[in-house]
């Protein structure tokens, strides 16, 4: 199972464990998500909606209060990055290869020790080359195959 999928599923697994055994010995965890969606980017908006729905579900469960929290921080920008980057364990940079810029945030996250899970495109390719592949889990296709990805995406929409 890909790391990104396991990481996202861990919220659901932890939530279910706490519901089944609310008095278990549990180290509190907070999952932060930050980003923004371009006006026409429907999938990104749906992902943000999903994150907020998971956050609402987790926060409304009495067994998770003070123990498990999911937070979405909208309008990701430099000021927010300055606060989040030093505290990040895992960074997901999953863009559509050839479509989106991955920016330099993922480079800053990696330099601060975060594991980067990302599409094999843009900055993640450069980071993996410099780091010798350490600290970067690459997903999906390389930049040399964006036409195939675009065709698959067009068929889904």
C-alpha cells in the first residue's frame, strides 16, 4: 500500500480505535492540512471538502476530544508556511504531473526533516536527485508522461 494512502488511512484507523476503546493509552495527535484550490480546480475543492468533513466527524466524537484532531488551514501562504514547516513530519505534494507547479515549500519541508510523498514531477525529481532518493517517496508518473495522465483525467471528468 502506498505511504500516502497509509498515512491518510491512519486518521480513520486512529478514529475507529478511539471509538472502540475510549480509555486506551493514546498519545494525542493532530493532523494539519493546508492548501488552496484554483477556482476551476474541481478535484482540489472536493479534496478540501473531504478534509473538512473528516475534521468535523473527528471533532464531534467525544472519544477523540483532546486526543485526535484534524485541521484544515485555508489559503496556504508564506506566513502560514513559516509556522508549519518546522513542525511537519510528512509532506504530501501530490500534483498532476505537467500541470501544476510544486513550488519550493516541499524543498523547505524536506530540509527541515519532513518525509516528502509526492508526484514524480518538478521539485520532487530535483529533491530525490540531490538526496539520493532518501526522504522522498515518489508517486504516479514522471513528467515525461503528462499526456497520458491528462488523457486519463479527461476521461474521468
